[in-house]
C-alpha cells in the first residue's frame, strides 16, 4: 500500500499543510474550533476533514476524525506523512467515580477495551477484558505540561481531574454491570477513541496527550437522557473550556 496516496485520499490534502502540533477530535464541530484561531487552509478527504490555523504566532492543525477507535487511530498513524510531532486529543467522556458533568479530565492513560464483537460473545465478561495488559499511557512529559498549563491558566474557574479512562468498543455495551466493573477498577471515565490514539501515536513516534470533558454520568443518566438546567449549563461551559484550552495549550507549549 502506498501510504502517501492513502494519506491524500483520507485527508484530501498535501502533508505539507499540517503543523507540528495537531488537535484531533472525534466529533466536536470544526466550526466551533475556528472561533478560537485564524484559519489558513482547510482540507476534506474521504475520511477526515480539518484545517490548519494560526494563533499567537503558532500554527496548529485541527482534525475531525469521526467516532471510534479505528478511525481515530488511523488518523494518527497517517500523520507520519506530515511534520506533526505532538497530538492532543480533545473530546468527551462519560464520567465515573468522582467526575461530574462539565469537569475536565487530563487522561494520563487509556485502557484498551477496543473491539465491538468481543462484547457480544456468548462468554463475554469484563473480567476477561481486564486479563489483558491493556493500559496505554499518554506521553508523560507532554501530559504533565498539559496538566500544569491547565492549573496555571484556569485557577478556580473549572473542576480539573487527572487519571485513567477506559476506551470501550461499543456504545451499547455501556450497561450497568460493565460500567460498575470499570468504575470499581478506578477509572475516571469511559469513551471510544483514546487508547487507539495513544497507541497510534506511540507507533508513529508522536507525543500524545488527552483532554476530555465529562458529558454525562452513564451510571446515573446516560447519553440522550434529559439534563437538568444546571447540568446543561455545566455541559455548555465544559465544552467551551475544552475548545479554548486545547487551542491555547497547543499554541503556547
């Protein structure tokens, strides 16, 4: 396979338009990111779309990957064709343990629970998943820089957490029994891409960090369920925080 041609097909862009720092998001609107920077060029391919922009004299590329570990992982692996060095994942997660709606979480590691079919095998159990060596870590140095940046630039404006999250292979598999098992293991949240992003970055020789906003509490009120007015306000503020802080971090650090 010609990876150069694959890149051009998937991204619809020349690799030279990509910056050294990249933000990748599975579903947050690119239009919302554009409000925090000066867009220089846009691209749209068969799988991925995005833009390269400038802020405070620094360039950053923002990629919309689509939902799921495979799309996000391949998006990062293909960055080997570019001059990218650092990848920041910006997304959301379901909150577990002490993480509430609107909280921001620096994901220091993500456990790979990837794979749709495994959740529907007749003998499936979360215990089998955790028999695997599945924790994949963010780049330690860049993750620490992210956490320090957030602490220094937000003060008491938001609730900030750090820890590990679980990457699940099926949204429908987020049922109480599975979620309770994951929560008892100490994970702060659950989402669908980050373990693949961290592994792909490792393979591609890129530094990766993860910043996610808690969008729901799946053991109490899951995706699609009506939020209270207080929860809606926390969600709205948390999402705006992720957009602003992800862009600022990539254009300062």
